[in-house]
C-alpha cells in the first residue's frame, strides 16, 4: 500500500479479480437439455426456459429424496451429490431450487467455459 505524504492516509490498490462470468442459456442449450429428457423442444424461448426449469427441478427433487433415503449423510452432502449429478454434468448452474408445491430450478446459467 502507498502512503500519501500530505494526508498520511493509506490508499487502497484495486486488484483485478478473475471472476468467471456466467452466461445465460441460449435457445440451443434449452433444446439440448429438453431433448435429453425426451420433452418437446417447440415453442418460444420463455416456454423452453419454463419447461427446462421444471424438468431439472423435478429431477433434482427426486434425486434429493432418493439419496436421503439411501444414505445417512448430511443435507449439504446430499445436495452436493445431486447437484453434481443433475446440474453440473450438463453444464448448468441454478440459483434457487424449490421442492415444495411447484418443483423448479430457477436462474439457470452456463458453467462451462467457451473454447477459443
């Protein structure tokens, strides 16, 4: 840190952070995910997004229930296992997952880096 001679205050130096930007899913990404589950890929991008969120939410909740019945692990371990199996392997990240009433995986973004 540098000290300013006039005011004797320290100046903070801003450092560059290498945060990876997450991209929104494109129409092709939604179609790829839906085709893996044998669901319809016809409609607007908003319709595809809603179907994809519901499909991944149902898969995630089903995984959480089955793993919790099979093993005696903590809730965070179970969530990590299921999120890796359902979301990460498909190159998707979710902000919020709801398993009550309406099963949804909201706020889907890409996790894979683009090749140059």
